[in-house]
C-alpha cells in the first residue's frame, strides 16, 4: 500500500510578522507547504480584512491543514511538532507526566508570547503614540509616552532581557542542550527587542540571534516569506 499522502498545509503569512516563525519551523521540519501572502496596511500596520474569513480576529499566523484551521503561533508550532517532528525540535510529550526537558521547552514556548511579547508591544505602542497623535496634542502625548516607557516599560524590558541573557549561560539555546522549536518561538520577540536597540549590549542574546539567522532553514523561510524587516 502506498503511504498516506501528507495533508495539504497552507500558511497564511502576513509580511513582517510572527508568521515568519511558522515558515521557519516548517522549513526545519522539511514538510511541503503553500504560502498565501497578506500585506499590512502601510499606515495602520493592520492585517487586511480578508484574514478574518479564516479567524474572527484576522491575525497572522493562521494555518490550514487537512481541512482544519489553526491560529496562535504557539499552538501551531506545538501541533506541527507533535505531528511531524521526530524528536529533533521538541521533547516528546509523555502522557500523565511532565519531564524536566519537556517543562523547560514548554516554558519558553509560552513565555515568548505570554510574557515577553506584551512588553514589546507596549513599547511599540507607546513609542508610536506621539507620531500618531494630533499635532496640537503632540507635546503632551510625547510626555506621557516618555513617562510610561521610563517608569514601567523600559525597566520591565531590562529585567526580562537581563534574565534571558543569564539563561543562556548554560548553553546556546533556550529549550535544552540543542536547538529546538522553543528557540523559534523566542526568535520573534528577541528580533523585536533588537529593533529597539536592546540586544547589542547583551553578548549572549546577540550571539543567539546570529546563530538563529545563520540556520539554512531560517534563510529558506525568508525566501518563502518575502522581505522581513526584523532580521
Ligand atoms: N499571539 C498571537 C498574536 C497574533 C498577532 O497579533 N499577529 C500580528 C502579526 S505579528 C497581526 O496579525 N497583526 C495585524 C493586525 O493586528 O491586524 C500569535 O502569536 O499568533
């Protein structure tokens, strides 16, 4: 009997976005896939409304696989690893128990979007506020934006990034002794932090990003995804 054909896998990819990580993961897994491209509105940076036909929030990434539609990067990555990974990119899930290796891997899988990204999003919103406010209010908005960043966002980000720098003391990658999908999850917030100039003074995080960007699958994902301002 011929083997079952692989279900068709499609990535709904928004330019300069988190979905770049999904392309990278699939390249690492070496699974065939199709990319449907969406472009952000250059003014608002929002995704086109057509993405809402796939999921009510209209965010990217979304993948469709064998008639199923899945949103949320972490879920997509966990699902694709469960389905296609042979143990290179994710420690096995043991029913009824949580091994130390799996716990560490899951920690970074969740931390990336749950703890680090919200701080970076706050930084992005606060730093854009003055430019996007009416001219008359700009001076005031600028003051509020600066104060918010200074009092809360910047110290929080420093604390996170200092912590992450020490986490790489024991090894080159976050999820364990070798490269894993947890490093793919961590790449996007660290690339975003780099855009704010927060990475270059941290040698281990800088080296992490350089190593990630040199991976052949990362480079192939860039070719599939099109221009990516974060790398
Ligand atoms: N936590 C979600 C976040 C999804 C998300 O906000 N995606 C952004 C791209 S980085 C987006 O679609 N932005 C366009 C918009 O909000 O219209 C995930 O990781 O999938």
